[in-house]
């Protein structure tokens, strides 16, 4: 399995978390959250780059076949510091101070992965989803996923690595979050000792999943050509 960590690290301060909400209830909740967390050292707000470091540190417990880290810091003075941190954590990683902010860049970056029979890619454009699973458990889930690929060859199989509680409460009409996210009405197909397999009612390309490399490249290409189509359409409308 390959770690593909491609992200933008924002600068943060306490003021950011106070929030500027149109909804009064949301603003009040945000301010209360800020007050409570500021008074408890265990839950105090951290600079975003420290959260990203903590996340990457949790990923270092996994036996990766390859590690690719692409990033940009909003505070450019942090670039070298973060690069050094990544190289200490993952000595053999490819670390680049550039990120994929469009489909074309994703295509080029993904094509540079050392392809070995369409490997699994831990797709991580987010930077705050901490790993909670042991390496052995990933091996078990991947084994289950590969069996599912044989059973359902016409479907794209993916593996969630985050949002476990949400996923466990959304795969049936009897579950509280069924259809809540993106009006995706899931259906449980079967279950093993390690995994629950669900069928989505629509394609969900969530940024908290493990995908096959070929699927990610294919998806990026579709987004790329769709974007070109939209730009061309807008241009044609302006010309008219």
C-alpha cells in the first residue's frame, strides 16, 4: 500500500476558531467551544502544522511500500521545517514542496507512483485524519477488498480509513445516518470478521479512502476533461 499525502497546510490562530457565522446558534456554539477548549490544556487549539505532524506521525506506524508527501504551507517560512520533519519520519519518502490543486497535477503526480500491478493507494488530501488502525488490520481489510474485487468485478472497491462511526450508522435504512451524506443510500451486501461491505447508490470519491491507483488516475482524468468542458462552455456563453 502506498501513502499519497497531498495537502495544503493553512496557518491558524485562536481567532480563526471563533468563527464568523451567519447563523446565531452556530456562532454561539463556536464561541462556547473556544471558551471550553481554551480552559483545558488537553483540548487547547493547536497550530495547524502541529496537527498535520501528529497525523503523519500516526501514519508512520504503517508498513508502506512507498511514501509520497506533497504539500504547501500558507506560511512559507514553515516549508523547510515541515520538509525536515517528513524526511526524519519517512527517510525514504518522496517529499515535494508542491501540491495538487487541480486535476492535471493529480494526474501527473499519481503517474509518478511506482506502479506494481495497480497498487492500493492511501489517498490523503486531508491532513487531520489520524490513523487508528494497526498495520495488521489494514492487511486484513485489503485481503477482504481483493476478494470483493473478484466477486464484484464490475464495481470499484474502496476502503474507508476514517469516519468509522458515521459509516457504521449509514449502511441501512434502519441506521440513523442513512442517506444523510450526499443523499447516498447505502445497502449492506455482506460482512466478514474484519469488514462490512456496502453498495453505494452513487459514486462517492471521498478523501478518506484507500483506492486502486488506476481508479484514481481515471477519476482525475474525468475531472480534468469535465473542467475543460465547463470552461469552454462558459467561454462560449460569454462570446455569444
